[in-house]
């Protein structure tokens, strides 16, 4: 082999990824296979994404093969299945001069050892001019497995295709070639030829077999949908975590808050400041009267003098120039109006009497001041007496509430924009072929279910102060679900899905997240009632604008409406707080008194929906909202709290004290 590296070009065939490159997981996965090969045979010269277009595929191949300096290897990913748009084999096949059926057989054999659905693949391989071309599946996992199955033979194949001297390449025989590639040859066992299982091991048996250093149960993997219902898991591979353990993982994997500049307007409500804010202007910006009365210029004694004074001018609370006030005259002034230059104090109207009017009777002419106790500065609000320009008026970490005080303060001192923590955009996607829009006209057909979760969660998100995006309903079909998830992440920071997280053959969310999208599932079961199959995952994508890696979160909640709503408040809400800089995150916990007996679940802690009210004795009381079945969204009617019931405690009696998580306001007081 030459000392220089062989060149490889990667072509991703995908309508979705061609519109948004950040959704592509195959390109990085294939590039990583080449880069992690310890032999370092290939250097990736290009990774390109094109739509499912025969013309685009053929143009890429011809561009990289039909000139004096072609690449040695072209790997394509995508478009090799049976979907209507899958046309990669049809685009590539006419361009092949020599077909390489052995490579195709090797890839299919490797895939069939993993899943019988590999027989549905349609890969082709062959040589055009001096370039080897191989088509791989469109899923990151499948593409990676296929490439790894043949990677060690590819340098030799590419060298031959490029015109290397075949005698020199084979001078050591097949055994030498296998050793150079790090391969073991076929062995004969009881008359049968089998391939040694240590494909990537050393030729000599002096080294021990590799030993894993972690247990498989510490990193469980979801069902393989291609395995079919007969081979699906009969119990969840995910360990059962406590609620506290699940919350800890959510906090660990929620991206840290990011600061953004925002205008000071009503949309700022609910945001948290990412930096201190200083006043741009002093308040008040001018000397102003705090009463209705008369501005006066005091004599050198510093006190007012009783007597009759002519009204020289009028100052209202409006913009405009004001003449200077001379000693011996006064100016009528209203509350908040600027003092005339030269004025020292304001006499309240209550300390005066009218002595005469102007000749037309419309205005005051002379006013008598009845007191001589008015001193300099009395009834005047001095410049900056409320807030001085440059003074810190709000500190980092403080929030902008809906009460209005913070927004009013910022507006009053001339602050036009502030640095706050970005509030994540949350998308809600229902899943399942049985789900129909809640407002669809007509009766339900057998098996159909109205979509309760989506409108309920959208309302809860908006009520929590976050922007919610309605993503509709996704089919249970693997391809449709994957496309819906990829599209969702072009619009949202956090995705909430409902349904498809249990153990059924059509519960495809976990496999799609993990196997198709390359996401990481941090937990897949929680010891709680309701909401045991709640799943939390994260996915790292590339920002199409900046190229930076960004983390998206996925909360896959159960399909039952009450379960989904409980899990939103318990798990999603604190994550949104953390991402927005709100501390402490999550629902506030209070102690309540039970108004009636409540039964605890024997095996799991339960989050029982209750209505909490305050009596005039200042104590909070909780009333159950009735039957707590996980499918009964009616248990949330009038509920403003989740009662935290411990497992295995039997009955809790009326009058017992229990912790509760407040989801909403406590409405008014009732008689004790």
C-alpha cells in the first residue's frame, strides 16, 4: 500500500437532511468510522447531502470519478429501501462498470446476523473508472454496521481499482493480505468452513479475548423494531429509577442557560435577568411638585412669608419651557409638574385662599399664603431622588413577573433592552395511528381516540410562561415518526411526545430516538404512579447557521392523559426552569391537611390530584378530585396541586399532614 492515504467521499441522500443539514446523523457516523480506524487508510475529502434525486446522485458520482484525479471510494447513505422515493440503486447502477457482488454479500450477511429485516435492503457496489462505489442504508446504525463489515477489505479493493500492480499486491499470498488487513481467515471445524469470530483480532493467539469493562444493563438499548413482535422485549431493559434520581438526571442533561438580548416589553414577563441592569436616566429627571399648590421662591431667611402673592404663571404636568420665578410672585402647579427655575418650595393649596380673579374671571390673580412654616425643598421631588442614573436597579437572577413592578421600573429609567436567559421553545407531538384531532367532526370509529394530550399540554406550557408549538399527530410507522421528530427539532428546543413508550410492538419512540436519530436515552422507567414508562432523552445536533453543536431534549410521556399531565409538571417543568435560569426549579412544595382519607399504592409513590384551598385559620387543606385512573383527565378538573403519597403506607386519614406540589394558584379563603 502507498504511504499516502486513500480518499473517500460521502454522499447522504435525504430530502429532509438536504433541507436542514443539522438533522443528518449518517454523515458524522460514517466519517467517524473512517477516522476511528486504527490503520488510517482513508481520508474523507467531502461529505455532501443531496435530495432523493437520480440527477443529483449521478452528478455527484460523475463529478468525483470522471476526471484525472478521482477519489478512491464513494460511500452513499440513504435511498436503498422500498419507499417510493428510494432510488439510489437505480441512480448508481447504470454508472457501474464492474459490479462487486462479494462486498454486497458481506454487508447483507453482517446485517442479517443482527436483524432479519436486512433482507429488505437493496445495496449495490462496484467500480466506475478507478473509483469504488458502495451504497449503504439511510439509518446511522445500519450504515455504520455495513461499512464496518467491509472496511478492512476496502484499501486493497481501492488499490486494485486504481490500477496498482496486482502481482506486487499479492506477493505474500492471501494469508499476508489477511494479516495486513488485520483479518482472520476462514477456519475448518468438523468439516465446515466458518469465519473466526475475532474478525478484528490478532492473527496469533497470544492475546486474551477482549473483556468488556461495563455491564450491558448499565447502558440498555431499546427494542429493535425490525426484529418483529415475536422477538421484542418482554420486560423493559431500562432500570426503574426513583423520581429523585430521574430529576437529578434531567438537571444534569438540561443545557445551561443561554443569555440573549431582549426588548423591554410585555413579552419579557417570565424571563430572568442574565446581568445587572443600571438606570439609563434619573427619576425624576426634573424637580417636580408632589402636591397641587403654588411654587414659591423663598426669601433669604429660608422660610415662607405670609401674605398675598400674584400668580405669575401656571405649571402643569406636561412638557414645555417654563419661565424663571421671581421672588414676590408664585406659580400655580399641579402634582408631578416641573418646578419653574428659581422656585425653592411648594405651598399646598390647602394652605392658601383665593383673594382675586383676573378681569375675565377665568384665572386666579392673587392668592394669600396662610403659613410661614414652608421651608426650602418642601413638597419637592428632587432630580434622581427615586433613582439615580447609573444606579443598579435590578440584579442578575431576578425575574420579570406578571405583577408589573419590574417591567415598570425598567421602563421608568429609560432601559430599552436587557440581557435575559433564553426561554426554550417547547413542541408537543402526539403519536399513534389511533389518535384523531379532538375537534374532528363525526363519531369515533372503533379503536379511535380523541387527542386529549396535545391541547392539555399546550395549555399547561403556555400557562407556565413558555412558548408552545403544536406539532400535530405522528403516525406509528417508523419512517413517519422519524421524519416528524427530525422536522420538530428544526423548530423547538424541547420536544414533548405522548404515547408509544410502553412495551407494545408499535411503541416506537425509544427505538426511533436511539436507533434512527442517534439520541441518548437517560432513563426509560420511573417508580411512580401514574407515569411509570416516562422517558427522557437528549440529542446533539449541529446548528445550521453557526455550526455549533446544540443539545435538544426529548420528554416522551405516557399516552394516558392524566399520566402525561402529571409528568409534565413533575419532570418537564423543572427542566424548562433550569434552561431559563429560574431557581429553584420546579413546582413549590407545601404542607397540606387532608380533608378526607386517601389510600396509598402498595408498590409505587403516587401523585394524587387535589384541590388545595386556604381557610381563615391560615392553613392549607387538600380535597381529592376523585378517581385517579391514569386515563381520567377529569382528575385534573379543579386540581391545583399534586399530593405526594408515599408507597406502601396503607390509608392516610383525614387530618393527616402531607406534602403537595402546587401547580396553580390557591383561590381565596374558605371558612374554617
